[in-house]
């Protein structure tokens, strides 16, 4: 029998197109609204701060992803995905028509709930549709596209808000959401949940939503405001709820998050890589965009265009990285991606000044994006590879939750670094951004060491599956993969 042809791209399917397009909508809405915030403030908030419009979406999405991911294993992918698209699209319509800030915030909460159902089902749907190397490539394409969409959002938001007004950043979701729902009805198979019965961990779900919601709100606090009783209450709530959640998970018959999965170094390494990848990408890019605007004096559209090298390289090299893990140890591939990303970050820290020409930034930006693609996209496939098939939804929820937490922690931590060196002048902004990039490069080195160690060849062999502990078998490993 002839050997199967090696692919550079996953075979195109309606499921892949659907998952990539709908995920793009969700990711773009994480940041696109921030661009139109000043216009929203002037129109329906009498000049008051509208930070809540951004925060409510992120809190709702961050609090629900793990819960929805676990429910998809029990109830099936199709019904939750269809419900997510419908809720997201209808909430976008409500946001477009919002007469006041309260209405808009309620719509954003519903958008976040729909976004959680869309985002967390991406990996499970692709895992059900593809196998082996094709699955790795499809998940890599999805991960690269999602990251690139997030980097493109500031440019898209700037163009829409400046041309058509702030309502356009919500209205653009309507035709795309309707098209996605129609495609989903046609291409998604009628699936049933995994064979874990209809039991649902309602107590654990409530505790997790409370803990993650409080933690997300705490990370989104403004870095230039003093710590207050509100922050203390959020911290205590998050710690208490998450501690209680973990205690419940060890005794629940059908836990929302199976703690024993973290007994596998390969699984823990994949989750750590997800967290670090998003912390470095989102956290670093926030302050890089600030340098473009306040350091170089660029407008929103020009600043967004200067981010183009990152997301183009991210898409291309994400596919390359997903291809490489088919016949090379994933830890070495992912570690090399972090190393290249660290080189790009360090090079940027060295070259940026208030007068640096844009062309001089392109090579390090390309290195940053290429390294991020090689490191970020394959780790999603590794997370699925080291997971038992009946838990893919649960793992997808963990991936999304850790990605959100990584973005929040990275932005907050690097914001503290920026505040120590930054200021209002172009020189101060440049110095602050240089400090952020330098710390990010150092964290990339840490990421190289940890992923090479935890995702080494003995734990995740090239193209192979490893085992993860499961309670159903008394803590003995159950084979992962398909």
C-alpha cells in the first residue's frame, strides 16, 4: 500500500471554514470595541467612561468557557455551537440598536456567553472531523487564524469606527453571524455527547464561573488606580471560589475539570505553553501598539497596519509548525518557536526609538510573528493529542480559559513594567515599551526551557499519542489520540 501523501495544508471542509470564520468573529470582538469606545462615550454615555463595554464581554466569556466546554462533551457539539452563534448574533443586533449604556452592557454580556460556546467548540469540532496529521494541521490553521484575527482587530475597528460610526463595529457581526449559522446547520453532524451520562457538575460550574469572573474583573482593573476594597473583595472571592471549585472536582462524579489530567507532564506542559503564548502575544502587543500611537505618533489605522507583519507571519508559520510536529518532537518545535519569538522581541527592544522608521521594525516583527506561529498553533494540537477523546471539550475549555487568563495576566504584569519606565512623552513611552519587550524576551526564554522539558521526546513522541490519567480506570492512563 502506498504511503499517504504528506500535506502542507489540511483538506478544506465546511467545518474548518465554519470554525475559523466564527472564531474570528469572537476574537475580533475582544478588542475591536475598544477602538470605538470614545465614540460610544460621546454618543450614549454623556462622555463617561465606557470601559464596562469591553469588560463585560471578557468577563462573561472568561467565566463560561470551561463550563461550556465540559457540557459539550455531555450534550454534543452541534446544539451548543448553534446556540452560541444564535446568541452572539442576536446580542450583536441588540448592541447595534442600544439606546443607552445599560442596554449595551447587557448585550455585551450575552455576546460573551455566545462567544464562549463558539470558541470552546472549535477544537472539538475539528478533532471530530479530522484525524492524525490532518487534525494537527486543521487545529494549527484554526489557532493561527484566531491569533491573527486578534491582531487585525485594531485596524478593522479603526476603519469601521472612523468611516461608519461605533455601531458599525457591532453591525458587521450580523451578516457574518447569519451566514455562519446557516453554514453550521448544513455542515455540522448531529452528534451526541460522550459516554459520561447526563450528569452535570452544577456546583462546580457555579463556583468556577464566580471565581473566573472575579479573577477576570480583577485583571482588567486600571493599573493607574490605587488598590481599594473592591479589588480586595474580588481577590478574596476569586481565591475562595476557585479553591472550593478544585475541592469539588476531586469528588464530583462528572467534574467540570478533571484535576487528574494535570498528572500528565505532557498535558501540564501543553497548558503552560498555551498560557505563556497568550501572555507574551497579547501582553506585548498592547504596549507595542501604544508605542506606535504615542511614541511614533501614528493614527489607529497606520498603527494597525504596522502590526501586519506579525499576523501574516503568524498564519504562515503556524501551518509550518503544525506540519513539523508530525515527524519531530513537539517540545523541540514549540521551544524553537519561543526562541525565535524571543529573538524578535529582543531585537525590537534594541531598535525602537521615537524616530525609528517603520521599515526598520519589519524584520523583528516578522520574527515575533513567525515564532508565535511555530509555538502557538502546534500546542493546540498537542493538547488534543495527549487527551482522551471523550474529554476534548473539557480540554478546549481549559485551553480557552488559560488563554484568557494568560492575556489578562500578561497585560497586567507587563503594564506594571511599563508603568515603572513609561510616561506621557514619546521618549517615556518608548522607554516603557522597551522595558516591556525586554521582559517579554526573558519570559520567552523561560517558555523555551519549560516546554522543551515538559514536552520532551519521551513524553510526547513525534506523531504519537501519550496517555493521560483518568479516574474511571483507577488513575491508570487511558490512551489518547484517535
